C-alpha cells in the first residue's frame, strides 16, 4: 500500500512535469499556428465579438527600433491603425542587437515570419541575392507609390537587377556635432566646412593641459562611417563595379593618413582612444567636434549639451558621406494579395506621415515630408542631415559585405593606436577581404 | 517480481524528467550542431551536405575560416590562461575571508560579493568602460591626481598587456561571486574537529590552511576549476562589448569569430564546425585538469 502510494505520487509529479513541458511546447505550437493562419489567405478570423479590430486584416511588422526611436514609429503605426478600417498593423520591436539573428531564424526556419519589416539598405543585397525578398514594384504601383517620391540615392541602391527591393523610410549619414560653448570660447563663429577650416578650428580648440581636444579621433566605431566618407570624398569607393574589394587604393591610403595625422602630427586628438572614448569626452565638454550618426541626438539632449549640427566638412576634392538607411521590405514568402494591398496602403500612409519619424532626429527619405513646412520647422539637426542627401553613399552592394571589411576596421584600429604603417595595414585588409570574397560562395 | 518491476519503473520515472530535459536542451542541440557542421548552410533556408569540408577548410592555411579559427583560438586561450588562476585564487580568498567573519555579517558580505554575478553583461560593460576609458576613465583620472602616467595615459583597452588586465579584472568582478559561493559551501563541509585538533597540536593558521582546508576541499576545487575553465573558454561579452576585439585583433576571441562567420558571412556550417572544435578542446583540457588533480588517488 505504501509502495503504491509512493508510486502514485511519482506518477502525479511526472504528470505535472510533463504537462508543464507540453504546455510550453503547446504554447509555441499555438503561436506558430496563429502566424501560419495569419499568412494564409483568409482574413484574420478572430472572433472579437463586435470588436472593430476583429474584422481588420492584421499585418505583422518587425522593426529593430529598441532604442528611443521605437516610440516615434509606434505613433505612426497607431495613427495609421486609427484611420484604417481595413488593416491593422501589429507593431513588433525586436532587440536591435539581435535583429538580424532573429530575422535569419525566421527566414531559415520559415516560422514566425513577419508580413513586412524594416531592413537596413546595405543588408538588402545579401537577402535579395538569396531570393528572399519580394520585389516591391507591383505593390508600389498598386498603392500609388512612385520611386520619384523618395530620395534618389536610396531608391537607386535598392534597385537590384532591375527590381525595387526596398522602400526607404530614412537616410542616416554621418554628421558633424560641435560644442557651441567651446566654439564660442575659442572665438570660432561658424562650423568648419573644409580641411583648412577644420584644422584651424581643431587646433584652436585643443588644450592638452586642460584635457580639452579639438577632435577626438575614434579608433573603433564609428570608423565604419568615417573612413568610407573620406574615401568617397576623393571620388573613390571601397569596391569596384564588380563588387571586388578595393581597400588599398591611393584614396584609401590618403584617407587613413589624414586620420592618423590628426592624432600624431596635428595632435588635435589624444592617443589611445578607446571605444566610445570620443563620445564620453564630448559629453564632458572636453571634445569640441565629433562625427557621428543622427541617432546620438537623444544622448546629447539628455546631457543638456549646447551643441550644433552641420554637414561633414569636405576634407578632399568633393562632398561625400557614408550613410545607412532604414527600408521597408516584404519577404518573398508573402503572397496573400489582401495583405500585400494592406502593406502598400500602410507604406503610402508612411510616405505622407513620416514627420513623426523625423521628430526622432532622423531625416526621412520621403520628398513630400522633406519639403513640408512641418519638416523645415523642426530644429536644425534634421534639416542639416537632409543637406547631405545629395551626396550620400552606401556600403558597396555586395552580399555579406560586413565580413569583407572586418579586418579593415581592425587594421585601422591598429594604425591609429600605434602610429602604424598605413599602406601595409591596408594591404593586409585587402588580402583578408579577398579571402572573405573567396569564402563567399 | 511484480513489486521489483514496479520499483524499477518508479526509479526510471524519477530520471525521466531530467532525461527529457537532457534530450531537448543538450542532446538535440548537440546533434543538430554536428549535423550543421557537415553542411554548407547559409542559415537562411538553403543547405547542402559537404561532409568534412568545413573542418578541412579550418585546417587549410589561407582560408578565411582558418584565420578566424586560429586567431580566435589564440585570443581565447590567452584569456583562459590569464583569467583562470585569478578567478580561482580570488574566489578562494574571498570565501576564506567571508567565512572567517562572524556569522552576523557573513550573509551581508556573501550577498555583496555575489551581486555582480546577477548583473547583465551590458551593465557590467558600461560600468567598466567608465572605469577604464583612456581619457575620461575613473582609473586614469585617479592616476592623474597621483601624477602617475600623467603625460601619456595608459590605454587600458587599447594597449597590451593592459587590455588583458582590464578584461581579467572586470571578469573577476563580474563572476567571482559564483566561485566564492562554491568554495564557501566546500569550506562549510570541513569538519570543525579537525581544526580544533590541529589547534591543540599547535598548528598555525598557514598550516591549518595548507594541511587541512585545501586537502579537504579538493573535490570542490576540482569542480570550480573545470567550471571556470569552461566559462573562460566561452568568453564573449567582455571583449565584444568593451574592447571590440581590439587593439587590432588581440582580444578577438573565438566566439566573436564564430558569430561573425555565422551571421556576417552566413556560413552556418563553418561556424558550427568552429564551435564544435572549440568544444572538443574544452573537453580535452577539462579532462586533463581533472586527471591531474586526482592523479595521486588513482
């Protein structure tokens, strides 16, 4: 009897454990199921008795906006949902750092796929070449969206093999931030626009005895934006027309030599700058100028800095700046015509209403919004950023480009830390990039 | 007969939950990892079986993955060599210190030393980047006040060997609580009578430590050592967030490269092969350490 009790007890525990495990699995399956039905052809069939959202087609929308920018996109989505009686955009923020991991997982397992999502412009070639993205041409034509509605640079880039693969939301180039108080104290009235003005200002602003620097040179991020900008300003690029890396060209050498000279020759930057060192010094008012992305605005505002924004100076022959861009893309697996109409409807709405996104500090890619009085009335950052739109460049349209230049950033880091040999370092980066190209079957 | 069958069934049922979890969370991922390493898999839905090609590539000089593997391995091994002795010695020292406190404050200090272990990697990195930054970091500003390295700051994250010191110190701060707890548990197991007897025989504190404490906690030490070695081989967050693998590729550890190959190159098979080789190396090293510690008894 006793033994039987114990046996019964064990079975009970076991049933409990099993039911927990199964419940977890079941939960997962259920969510798979709902997403499967969501991507099926039937409109959302939830039985929200009388609920208005119940009769709307739900569109699952993924974004990587886990920073302060998330709420700005949310207000666009909320406003859209309020005015649409046919579609309901379900806004889902994924953690920024894991975004492409999660996206790759969804593509790889073909489970939990969003109906449409945000993708960085320079990631589009990687996914387009794998035939994972749906060309937007038909969707755009049906919704009345035209290429001429957006800034050319982004549209041209997303035009892959004659098909339009992504509709741009914004373009975020490198921009110049400067500390207005330090500028005033040094008697500088306007932000520098070329190399001579930049050097003169940076030298005036540098006072090592006070630990104050004209321009603190980053040795890691955001070199990914800075170094290519200096190359573009010489009319060169980091890859040729065939997508072969060209990292040791004379232009690349000149770009890195210039960066190095700011530390070791002109001495307007301290040595041995660690990751984010230039940001920390800028926040402390000990770095007068820095180049960074528009997304830094929030940090400066919170620190109550008195800062100005201006386009990147022209250090070489012509204006040029590296930029990223957020784009809307649709996975190839999305074939439900009703949903595609809904996505088109939403994107058309965004093109007219992305002013909310501009409020996050970004300059948007929709010309209608760029030319609106409302946009021009925003504080200076957005309009200064938009000034660079005529000469923005994006990363070479090569699949997995990031792995080509991994070595480049390490070599730049070493040169800037150790006063190293520029040509030798870039030759090394070029050799590694060619290895990566060979592995990129 | 019936009873013994039932009892055998009962005992197997006790193991079943663990066995299920083992299958779901260990065996299945391990087997799929091995299968993945035999494929050319872009992690985006297309894959083909390539046999041992990924492993062959790793051992073929001049390939992208060869350099990724061996450079990463070198970085990881350096971290293991520099960090493990300190993680064990400091953990043991803290355990001895905390245990020698009187019972009322012991719990307080145990908690204080354990708190960093519960902190997320990002927070840990933010804290230590503020301490170790070259120009605005707390440490260098303190050294300034003492007029040490005033002219040229130490690049805690940008120069060797400082970068390793910075990584080891922040790792100790972040994870030492765990080792300390294991050692405290081990120390509590040592019979009090041994110490009393030793005291009567006139053994001093050092003798009591080396003759009684250390031999008594040998099992715990072995466990701590193996776990620490495994944890240090798996180092990722500290260099990834704080040094970004710099200066150059000095602190670019294996898992950073596995990540790069998997998600930067979209070569899931090659990345998996790297991870499995790393796992094998960890197993061999752990087994060797375990053998070494128990050689006398065997």
